[in-house]
């Protein structure tokens, strides 16, 4: 039985085969038990135990999953898998760490694990998920914080700060303002906040010099609140439909306007979906830039 298990390990890892192969120049090890050589390895017993439990193919590797309670020390298991050439185990661990539910719920911790192990793709996914929370969430603490360098975590915070202004500029001041005149390329009808006629008192867009039209005041205020929200939490979820609502006095003004009341929900929702797409694309461009996140 034990011979079969060793053969299984030899098949999985060429490094393990090498450890048990005599070079012909001397003894395999000074340590022995029951007449058999004993390998002395620097990794912790827990890391090696978990590595071997995953490596020994008693069942398909596809059945494995990783829960939050199993994250403690998982970086060391991955490190050992890499060192001893357990390639299948290494790939499996990376696949498990990339599970969307795990990355979304523990994004800062997954980022730290990814930086410890040099996993850029995983670090990027985790960094994008951290944008859905403030730059420094309260009570943020996990074991890997004592292992990761300060500069690594600083790169994550800098990424968050960069995404704030970037998404604000691209989504609420430039492209969005130009594109929001018409709800669809198939029609010339403007969004309700650009209309200059048939609005109620205190509502409607206003014309100015240089052929520029100022949108209805409630929409301008709405966009400013949107920009402030994006600076704090620069994720597409911040601007998805229904996330940022009109304040009380604006809502009353819209309801009192025959032009706005029947259209504003659908058209703000349409604009919000476009904004969410723009924010997502902006963040994806930034996270891929060289040097971002310390890679």
C-alpha cells in the first residue's frame, strides 16, 4: 500500500523522484526510521500534509474546492507545490483561489495571497473586486498582512485612488456628457434632461452661448453625486441602475413635470447601464497597465 502511494507521488512530482534517487556518491539521508531513509524538509508539517492530501489521487482533483476557512497557510501549500513540482496541485490551487465567490468576498486577502505567490492574473481579479469597498475598509485583518510587504498593499491602495478620478473623469465629465444627449442612435429624440420645452416650472434644460445646452438642474446635481460616489467606491456597481437615486426635492420636481415623470426612470436606468460599462472598461484598462499592483 505504501509502496503504491510512493509510486503515485513519483508519478506526480519529478522533484520527489529525485529526492529518493541515490546519486551514487553517498547515503540518501543521515536520518532513518525502520531502516528507511527520512527526508527533512523545511516546510511546516501543515503545509506538507495539505499538499500531500491534495496530491494523492484518491479522487478526481475536480472535486476539490476551497472555503474561506481553508485560506490560512494556503500560500505555503502553493509555494511547496511549486518547489516540489506538483504542477497539477499548483494549477488546482490557483483555480480554487480564483473562485468568484471567494474573490468577491475576500478580495483584499486573495490579493495578498496572489502577491505573495506572484500570481498576477489572480491579483488583478482581486484588485478589481476591492474597488467595491472603500480604499481602507474598517476591521481589515488577515494572517497574510504580516507576511506581505507594505509596498505591495500600498500598490493596491494607489490603484484604488487612481481608479476613482479615472472613472469619474471618463464616466461623468467627458464621454458620458457627449453621449447622453440621445437615448439611442436610432432616434434624434434627446434624453428628457436635455429637453428645453414642455417641462414644468423649475425643470428643463437651458440654452446658453456657443450653442451649448445646460441639462436640467436635477440631472446636473445627480451627476455630481455620482462623481462623488465613484471617487469613494470606483466600481461599476456604484452606478448600476437604482444605485444612485434622486434626492427628495429633485424627485418631487420630476414628479411634478409632465415631461419628466413618465420617462425619467427608464432613461436614467439606460444611462446608468452605459455608465457602468464605461467604469468597468476604465478599470480594466488601468489594472493592465505595467507597474500597476507592483508587477
